C-alpha cells in the first residue's frame, strides 16, 4: 500500500448527482425547471421562489439585485453546483452582481433567449415582451444586438399578463384574454416582427393566446435553450440506470399559495415547499 | 413669580400641528391621504409606501404582519402622533399586532368601511371586493356582522383591478376594463347587493367602471370615513390662520415609479419621496 495525499475517488464509486439551484421571484420559474428536468432527469434541484417579495418586474434594479443576492446565497449554502436565474427581471439586472458574488456558474435566461431569437428570425425583426423592469433594463435589446448586430427590436412591457396567468385566464377564446393580449401586442403586429421572445416565465401559459394574436410569428421561450446550455455544461448522466433526481422547493412566504398553482407551472405535482426567511 | 414643576405651555404659544403617519403597501394609500388632507388641512403627514414589497394582497397574514410592524416602527421613530393603516390587507390582518406594538392610536380602514356600509345598506345585502388576502382574512365579513348582525355579505377577490388601475386602464367604455369588471362583479350582481365596499385603496380609480356594472348600488370608499374618525380624535385646528401641513413621502423601493403615478392617486403633485430601507 502506498500513502496517497489529497482526496481520491475509487473508479467504481458512484458520483454524486449534479445539484442545480433555480431561483425565481415566485412560481413562474417552474416553467424553466420543467425544461431542466426534461433535459437532465438525473439532476437534483433546489428551487427557491421569493414569494414574499414577488413581483420583481415592477421594482428597481437596485432592489432586485439586493434580493437576488440574498436568495442566491441561501441556495449556495445548500451546496448547489450551479445556479439558474429563472427570473427574467433578475437575469436582466442582477446577473453581473451574482456572477461576481458566487463561486459557481450562473446562468440567466436573457442571453439564451436572445441567442435563440437571433437564430430564429428570418426577416431580422424581433419582438420582446416582458415585465416593466425587464423591458426598461434594455437587457434583451442589448443581448439581441450582441447575438446578431443590426436586428430591429421592438420591446413592450405587458404588466397584466402575470395576473392573467395566475388567475388562470389564459383561454385564447376568452374575450378579456384576447382584448388584453391584442392591446399589448398591437405595436409588435404593426412592426411586423417575425419572432417574439416570451421574456417572462409566466408568459408560456399565455402562449396560445399570443400565437393567435400574432399568426405566423415564431415564439421563443428561453427555458429550453437554458436547459440545453446547462445540460451541455454538466454532460450526460453516467448511465441509463442513474436514479431520478431529488427536488426540493423553498419559498419566502407561506407555502399554501405557491403549492396551489405550482403543479400547473411545473407540469407535475409539487407536494411540499419549505418556508425560509432569506 | 412662583416656581412651577413639570412642563408648562404658555397659553399663547403655538401648538405643534398633529403629525399623522400613513402606511400602505404602495401608492394606493394616497387615496386615503387625500381624504385626510381634505378633512385636516393643518396636519403634518408622513406617508410610507412599502414599494419594495408591494403587493401585500397576495401574501400570507404572517408576512404582511411582519412588514407592517417594520414600517410602523419607522414612522414611530419619526414622531407620529397616530398611525393610519391605509392598506386594506394590512388593516385586515395586522391591526391587532400593530395596536399591541405601538404606543399611539392606530386606525385601520376595514372597520370604518364596514360601519359606513352597514349604515348605507337598505336591503341588508352588502358586497365586498378586495385583494385575495383581504377577502381570505374574512375581516370585512366579521366587521360587517359586528356593525349590524344579520347582514348578508358577498365577498369577491379581484386581483386584476390593481394592475388595471396602475396601467391607467380605468375608462368604463374600455372593452377590457368592462370585461374584467363585469366578470368579477357578476356574482355580486346576481346576489343583488345594494351596497358595495371598495375594499382596496386602488379601487376608487375604477369607481366609474364599477358603478356602470352595478347600477343603483351604493359604493363605499372607507377613506372618507377614516378621515372623519381621525378628525374627530384630533379636533379642530386652533384657528383659521393655522398654516397648511407639511407632507413627507417615504418609499422602500427607488422613488421613480412611485413619483410617476403618485399625483394621480393623491390628486395633487408629489414632488419628492425619500428612499428608506426598513
């Protein structure tokens, strides 16, 4: 026997599954988690919804950055290997601060969404819809220009889309839904965009109504692109027999309201969420 | 000359104007301040909008109580003589905790609104509309029963009314406004209520649209009742020459968004607001 220095891993020891932190202002980030689970069924996840402070979309960049750092540090304390900022507003304004503060890789949803839209557009006219905070930040506009200089970008804040999605008023045949969607999207229809970024995690629930208002327009949901980029970093699971991941949910407000709607966003039941004060 | 012990006030010295603290989750409480300024033009006011954590209406009672105590203690540190909790949700769930914690009188908006509605109804069927938090608390329902036992009460949460008011979509002829208002108020129309409590400080901005959907129904805005009760406690100003009050505004998020809409709610310009971290 030789003495060895430093940690060694026997070649046959099971590796630990990757542990992904997912952070959102509320429940909407579960649509991003849904895409991550489809791409990485073996990963463990820790989801934190900052439900006591939701929404971020109407708050200042300083306040959103402060809250984002607090929640990210909590997840870091739980041993995550990387962080996905599922909230578009936090991705738009807090990513540099998060990348500076955290010793693990940090993925946002803005850059992947912008890259996907830049690849999808044929005519070079791209629309972006999001919260007032996301649109005011100009983050999508900048990321689209970086991905493909010369793109024509039309951005529009749609503050009523989040409460519509949370009310479950998403039926494209509903006159209220149709009226709100058409009003917000009229400038994008007038600008003849051929691609539209759904720049808020709630908006995929309104996808049918949005598609009905903008026929023929490619809708880009950044969740799938983020999931593909995370999967590329983490690599394939060691084998088909690798067990399914373990998923924990944390919220900063009482869990009841989160649990009542979480399943609709994640596409599978969410049984429990732990209340934390961060 | 006699020696006197204890503080004395010469009869001719000007008394200090009363200093009223007004607290709301955001900008809506300015409709209550508006009524207070009309009733008590000589009072000084300190308004705090917890704009970093708005809205309260979708959060749990525990979280709303915790935030309410923090903001109330800040105002107490500024020397207020009494506190008006302009936020219906905080009035509904946090009033006992606030009254226990503060050494000054605390007014909510729920009890005055309920008393006004109980006095106004002729048929004994009263509707209440508010945030999910206010309606779920049952506070209006209990206060109405206390004010007049045997009243029939129909309560309904209207989560889209706040974003509609903040978007400025309040025109009763607007098809979206009409559609949303009719949908929420349909159960109240079916129950044939003759009186409706506007149980959220944003709702007076939708008063015309609500009145159009419920013709003949008496609409009760608790702001005026609260102002009258505060005025009764404070008494008349010492004389007509008493100068107009001084008004300061505090917000917990960056002031820009607050200042952009504050004038519409207060009915007079709001020039500046100070950012505080409470």
